[in-house]
C-alpha cells in the first residue's frame, strides 16, 4: 500500500509517493504563487481519496525545553496544554512531548515544546485539502522525525546533525539544517540559507563552531565537554563532500569536536532505499520513516486517522474471513469428493454382491435359511470365538436347575446378545406348570422356588416377564363376574428372562 507525502517548506511544496522503499516524486509547486494553489487543487481533485501525510520543513518552527512535574492522565494533558498556551500564545499549531524523566531531585519530566510561528504557511494549503475532503492523517515536523535517523549515525551523548535541504528562498541553492540531539532526543533545530557550493565547506565548518558556542551559552552543553561525547555528523555528497574532507583534516583538532562525514548515497544504501537519484536530501531520509506509523504533531483534528485505520482493520478482517472460508470450503469439498469416491466403490461392490445373491437364489430357489440370519449367526459366532466365550455353561446351569423342578415344562428357549460391546447374553424361557389342575397357589410356590434357584446361581439378573399366577382373575371371580368375562388359562404359563454379562 502506497503513502502520499506532501513536503512543505518556505519555498516549495512537493508531493511524493512512498511504495515500499521506493520514493517517487510526483509534482512540485512554488510557494507564493496563486497559480500553484490552483494547480495543487486540480491535482488533489483527481486523487481525493488518497490520504496525505504533511511534512513541514520551515524556519518558522520554535522549540522550548522545560521541566514539569511528573503527573499522568488528565492532569498531564491539562498541564501540557497550559504550558503550550503560555509559551506559544495565539499559535494554533503546537505540540509537546515528554522526552525523559529525571533520576534525581523531584524526578520531573523533561519536555520538548514545539510550535509553528507563522500559520500562514499552512492555512492556504490546508484549506484546499479540507475543501476537497482529502483525508489528512497528520502534520509532522521534519526535524523531529529526523530523530529516527540517529540509529544509522555514529552514537554519542551529544549529536549535531548538519544536512542540506531544498532551498528556503528562490535566491539560494539550498538550505542548511542543523539539529542538536541530547541522548538521541531533539533539543532544537535551525534552518539557514547556504551560500554557493564553492564556499559551502568553509561556511559549514564555521556554522559548526558558531552553533557549538550557542550550545554552551544556552547550557545544552557543559562548558568543557570531551570531544568523544560531542559528535558532529555532516551529510553531504559529491564535490562538496571532498572539499569538506580536506577542510576537516586541517581544522578538526582546533574545533575540539569529532566530525563524521557521511555520503548521502551511503546512508541511502544503508537505510535500504531503492530509488535511484543523484542527489539525496534530508527530506528523502525522513520520508522513509513513514513506512512505520508516526504520531501526529500539529494537525488539530485527526479523527480520519482513526476511521482510516478502522476501515483497514475491517477490510483485513473481511479478507481473512474470506480466506478462512475458502480454505474450509476447499477442505470440505475435498472430503466430499473422497466420500463420493468411497460411496461409488461401495455401491459397485454392493451391486456385484447383489448380482451374486440373485444368481444364488435362482440356482437354489428353495433355500430355507435367510441370508441375513446366516450373516448374523456368523458375526455372533466370530465374536464368541474372539472372546473365547461359549453359551454352553449357562445352558448347562439352566438344565441342572430345570432337572430339580420337574413340575416345570419348558416349551421354548430364546437366546440372544443384547450388547455386542459389553457382550450381554439374554436367555428367555417360555414354559408352564404341568400338571396344573387349576391350583394357582401350588403353581406359585413351584414358580417361586424356580426363581430363587435361578437367583442363587449367580446370574446377572433374573426378570419375571409373565407369572403363572394372575390375582386379577381371582378377584374377578370373587366379585361374581360371569364366566364369559373371566380369563383363565389351565396351563399356568410363565416367561422368565435371564441376563448374563461377560
């Protein structure tokens, strides 16, 4: 996803597109010309939906380092607002941030306050952006974002970075930006016009001496600071870089500072910038920082930033859900195809077996045994063989019990398996009392002895399904019911179910 960066200086406005680590310049406009604002409006109207990151590089920026009590939440916000209003009265574009907390004394917060003194620099261009409803993600200070470049530069407690920027006036070829950092945090920065290139080396070194005296007088630097703790990094290229190398060799000892000369092309390569250009400037290195999300500095309203991020999150969530749905549907389709293939194979095998069965039926039309019954018998026999279980012991036990009760006549015996998992046998006995002669009391005594014998034989459970004695029949007889309504059975039948669990 590309980002649109609008660079605004005192002299010109330039528009860049950042795609990955490619920085492509699209258009440029001169400040102070009415036709430039019209051209800028025409350009934005064609790309109104693309958000803007506004990068400001101006001489009209002020800096103030103060200390405030360490508070949080609402108290901190109110205190920062009060300090900004006090130091930068009637300035709409202000910003403040806590840089560090002191380790001694009251442990106050060290705060950097910033403001753009001349709002006329921003108002004409912001009015065009607002009128065309172009999303503005933030207004950023170039010196403050250049703080992120220190990770690529020589490290020191005190660092002064000197680099050329685009012209600050039409009469000068370039501007000279000098930014001072304490423990990798911006303290102040200034932008001054630079002379012609043939005099630049001497001019730059003179500015280094001047700004060092200022740092000492403003107490940014101790009066006697070792050369190893103050690092001066000068970014340059080409002929100017060669002339600086010759000049630094002559004056490095007299300046009392450690000066590092760094080629802009080498820094661009170190940062991984892929755009090819002859002259790299400080703004190009700072623009690359927008690959990561930056905190807004000066924009009074950044509500669009929230909705822009929310929209991106919704789009990403929708894309992720779509991807998950596609993956899930693909897996389900794959499983369905596999099941369909298996089903076709089973259907083919079943058809072949049915053909064989039909042929067998035609050859043996009077075959007395049901094929399904045979299969069930074979499966049960296989389970009995696999578990080394035989129903014979239970039948022998029942035979011994029946021999002890000759009055019981066994008419039918059913044997089956209730649960193939636990292998539970069920034996159902159908019989009658013989001879009976209508004596229900005697029949009941015989039947109870038989049931007690079954229970004492350690069967799992003995269930009485049908008893040879029905008290309702006697009750009906006592109430004088007619013989037609009485239900009598001269054989006193019974049904008993025996459960055997293996």
